């Protein structure tokens, strides 16, 4: 995704580690240090897809 643009504002995407929030069984769960691509202009986040197994 490096060099890609944000689909919302066309800002530059940078790889960062973020605090991710998930809903599970009616509860909110937070996970720290999740790799993601983040727009440097609007802050939109895109998850990094897991690497496939060999």
C-alpha cells in the first residue's frame, strides 16, 4: 500500500501501529500495536491484511 492514496481525501498512506477497537458479544475490546495503514491527511485507517502461509 506504500505510495497509495486514501480513497476519501487522496492523502498519503503511512504504515503505523494503532489501537484497534472491536465489538465481540456486546463488549468493546481494544488491541494495542495493530499494524495498519493510516492517511496522513484525514486519519482514515486501513487494516494490514494477514500474510498468507507458505
